[in-house]
C-alpha cells in the first residue's frame, strides 16, 4: 500500500482497499506448521519482511492491520452512503499520530474527528471508554465526533448511550457494510 496516501475519497477508496488487501495476502506463511512455544515465539518475536508493516512482529502487524481495515471499510461506507457532508477524509494508519486523531475531515464550517479500533468483545468497553473521553476532551469544536469499531466487538443490535455530536460507526470488515448510531441529521 502507498503509505503516503492518507486522503480517502470516492475516486480512490476502492483501489486503496484492494491494494491494502493484496499487501496482506501472504502474511502468516512464516508460522505455517509451528505449534506451541515455537508458534508463540514466531508471533511475538519474528519480524515481518512483507506486508504494510515490515519490521514488526506478526502480532503487532495484526493489531495495526485490523484497525486499518476498520478505517478503510468504515470510511468507504461513509463516503458511498454520504453519511456526513465531506468529500474526503484524512486518516492515519498503524500507530501514526500526526493529526491527533485517526480520522479527520473538514468542509466549509463543518469538521469531523474520530478514533478507530478493532478489538475483541472483552476489550470493547475499556477501549470505548478511553476513546469517548479523548473525543470529549479533544479541544476542538468539531461538528461531528466518531468512534469507528469492528462489528464483531459488539453484539448484533448494540446501541450505546449517545450524546450530542458523537456517533458510533460499527464496521463489518468482511462485508464492507456498516451502521451508524445514532443516524445523523445533516443540515445543508
């Protein structure tokens, strides 16, 4: 994947997703046939030489890649369904922190900041609480604040307590579908 491409829009999102997906196809080949301690050591210690994160372990790459997939498929869904009034979103992949947020957008007097993560259900509430706190105290006057998370982190029909201006984008990375809670009412 072109690591410099951080602005996602309707014209480039599909090719960026395809390129990213292709870059992770061969990951895991290095652990084929390993079990027990040798498998765990390979996951936690051996550095990758391919994929979007060469030089990190498969374990670390998996964490970054899974969140990247939430961002890519989530932003794609936002763009294709015109959920917010933005033509493009600037994103940060992996563990980057140049903008303070994983997702940002601005158009006219409207702006958006957001955080994304991909976690097991057992870690969801703790991670969500930390992200809500970060977004509440972000120091910006953003029109929209979003938390983007993998769909399998929550039960089907999950409906969090909402607050004005904060939206949850629940993303299924297998189907590229998503849902948003609450549904935003966008004024022109």
